[in-house]
């Protein structure tokens, strides 16, 4: 039996749709969880971003504070160093006089130890020694510049006068500025005065004009300038801290006598990229987590759909298993039972646990049929069953036999590989019981029909035996009369006695056939030549008749299988009936014809007996073969009924019609030819 794959259109979408609302509720719940997780993730990202920004701001402020502290300390250091350098030179000027003035801003060429501001070019723009009155060496240096600044603006005069007073009274360096030009604008110069004392007496003041912008250029290293822009702010109203623009910050220079601030503006962000890098990595991981959750959610949804389909299929198969009355059984290719359903268990009376794993001989095989069922079992494992199925008998556990009809189908795996066979076992006990009842009823019906036939035959024995018995009586009386008269010789007695023996044998044969019917015996069927039988029966019927019977027989034998005595009786009855009606013709001479034909195409032999009588009316044809119906005066109505019974007993038929040649009745008996005829 060829293997067939499952049809691809077989699925359980309808049952799956019935379970879909539960899945949709679960999907909505999972969606809400996913949205909540996504919202939590977004909030986490925002919190991390805010925290990172806060850390960066704090880091920027810390860096600003560190830079401001460094800048302030650097400025303080270099200006204190400049004050120290000037104090040393002031003492030298007090001792050596104004000729000891040195030129500042020599850079690397300056061999005297000095600070950065003294050595840097253009920082010290002017210098002068202001001697005290009475000093014979007098003042020297850039006195013109000093006096110009002193006289250019009243505010400058006030600041420079305060500078001299502060330095002399406090005995320390003091600053004044930034100075203003004649128009009132600030030029960025600051005067620094360093006093020199000879004991308690002021020897003079060493003043220098400083360019604060050049000092700032000299003080700031390249790395600081590259990151930040620094400028001097002279507005005394601004405290130290953040500048008004928010991005810059101010740091004081702490020079006594002046209120100068340094405004530092960062050039770009200098926050470390490490936190942002970690934040970016964390953000990537979060996004990856969301993508993974979405993929997991999709995979979970698919798994849920598959689970629902499996549950639907299991529910459907369970319902089918519980609802069907056909036994289901699965076994592998070695004949081991793998599965039985409840219907099969109920059919044989064994539990599923008892049958699973069982192999031949099965416990439900009848002992008397074990050998036959073993052969059938082997054939099933080899090739399954035919489409019409296989009938067998099982024995229920309680002992009664169960008639079953088995159909086998290949049990296939998902890849098409055959794992075994799946059996559908149908309990046909009721059908078999009905068949047996029908057979019994048929047998009873046949017995009844046989009894009716026996009755018909018995009723016609007088009709059939009347001729031989009458002939026997005539021959016996004639022989007795001639014996009494002494007119017969012994040689004349022999043919009479032989004819009497033949008539007695024929009557005995009729009696034996009637006896056979009464005892339910089968017909004595033999292979015989119907032509020879017809010739012999016609010869017997012709005896004592004036009307000749014309024979039309084929030259070849017509072989049929039948009872010779009954067929001879059939021919004799038809011929006798034709001879009786042929004489009833009023105008034409009486004629009877017997025609025998063999048709190999239809496989039938046709025996026709025609006469020249009045024929059979259409009204009589419907009942002509009924028992006890006769159109002949004094007839018993059994002759044609017996002929029909004999024809049907040989699987043939008989029919009546009008003969086209002789004009009278035509009776045709049709019998099947022998198969190899």
C-alpha cells in the first residue's frame, strides 16, 4: 500500500480561534507590562542623563575652582616675586643712587636672578626712583611718565598720591590703578611702589609702571590659554564668582591698592568623556535589553499560539477519541501495540495498560483461530489491508466472540517516515448476526419453496406417472390376454416386457427426484449434451402420437450442466403440451417443431418448442406458469409450473410467446452453457 503524506490543509484554525480571546487578554497584560518597562527605562535614561549632567556641572565647577585657585596663586606668587625683586633693587638704589637703575624685560639675557614679570618684555613699561627731599642724589628714571600720569587726571593724581602715602606709611609695596588717560578711559597700566627705608627713615620709593595685559600674557601658560580665555576686569563692583554671562567666572588678583579681577571664560567643554562613554554604553545595553525583551515577547507570543493550537488539537483528538465507537489501535512495524482507544478496550474487554506493549499472540485472539490470525497479523504488518478491509473474530474477555472489520493505514512521522500502522476496528457483530439471520431465513424460505415444489411435484405425480403407469397397465393387460388366449410366443413377449421395464424405470426415476427434493438433496448435475437429451426426450414423447415432431438440432454438441432426468422431463412436458394444442388447429395441419441453438456470445442455450395451435392469449400469459392454472380442459395446471421450476433450478428461465412460423404458441427454455463449451 503506498504511503500518503498528511494533507497540508488539515489544521485546527477554527478551534484555535475559539481560544484566541484568552490569548488576547494575556497579550494585553504583557503589552502593559512592556509599556511599563519601556516607561521605566525612559525614566531611568532621563535620570541617568540628569545625574550625568549634574556630575559634569559639579566637575566643571570643581575644575573652575581649581583653575581659579591656581590662577590666583600664580598671580600672587609672581607679583609677590616682582615685589621682592623691586624691594631688592630699591635697597640697591638707596645705597648706590639712581645710577643703579637696571633695565627690566631682558628675558633670558637678564643674568640677575629675577622673577618672571621682571624678566618678561613689556611688562615693566616705566620705572623711577623717587628720592626723599634733601637727598642730594635726587630722583631719577622715567620721571616724565610718572609726572604725566600724575597730572593727566585728577583720579590718577589721587591714586598715585595714595600709592606713595600707603607705601611710605605701611612700609610695604602698594599698587595704584588702573590709570586713566586724559579722556577718562582706562589704559590698563598699574603703578607699583616699593619703599626703601634706611632704618626708620624713608630713603625713597621705587615705582614701576606695569602693563597688566602683558603681565597676564607672561603669567598664563599655553595650556591654560588653549582651554580658557582670560581678561582683566577693572570694575570694582563685581565680586568674585560667576560672571554675568553665566559661562565665565571671576577671580580676584589680590593686589593691594587696586581692585582688579580676572575674568576666565572656558573655551568649549572640558568635561571628561568617560562618564558620557559609560552612559552611552549603558544606554546601548538598555536598548539591547528592550530589543531582547521585544524579541522575547514575540517569541513568547508565538509559543503561546503554538501551545493554544496544541491544546486545541489535543482537545479535539480527546473529544474524537471519546465520541467515536470505532476501535483505534496503533502498533509499530514489529507488531508491538503502541496505543488503543477506549472503544477498542471496550470491544475486547482489556484495559489500555494491559494492551500497550503487547505482541502476538494477542490476548483477544480466540485460541481456535490463533494460527489463522497469526498469518493475517503477519500480512497486515507487511502490507496493511485491502481497501475493503479484513474481517476477523476477536474474543472478548468474558468469552463471547466479536466479529470485527479491520482497516489499516500507515502511521507516519512528521518527516514522512513510516513508524507503524494505525488500525480502525469496527464491531460488525450485529451485522454478521443479521447476515446469519438472513441466511437462516433464506434457508427457511428455500425449504418452504422446496416444500412447495415437492408439493407441486407430488401434486403432479399423477400427471407425470399417469402415462407410464397407464402404459404399463395396457401392456400388462394385453400381455395377460394373449397369454390366456395362447396367441403369443415367447419371442413376442420380450419387447413387451423390455418396454414395460423402461416405463417402470422412468416412473421410478421420477419418484427418486421427488424423494431427493423432499430430503433437501442437491441436484445431480452433470455435464451433458443437450442435443442428445432433446433427441431422446422427443422420441419418448412421440410414442403413440400421430402428429410428427420436427427437430432442428445443431450438428455440434450443446453442452450444459444439469440434471438429465429433470431436463428430459422439461422437454417431454413441453413436447406433450405442444402435441396436445397442435391438434386444436382448425384449418392447418397439426405441426410441432423443436429448435435448439447455442449462442456462445451470450453463453446460453435456447430450446424452443413451437406448435400450430391457437396459441396463448395475453391474459393467460401472466398466469400461465402459476401452479394449478390451466387453459386445457381437464388439465391440472402443474405441467408448465414444473417446467419453470426445473429451468430456474438450472439458473435458467422460460418464456412464452407466439411463434411467427407455425402461428401457435412458442415456449422457449434458456439455459446457461457450460463454461468451457
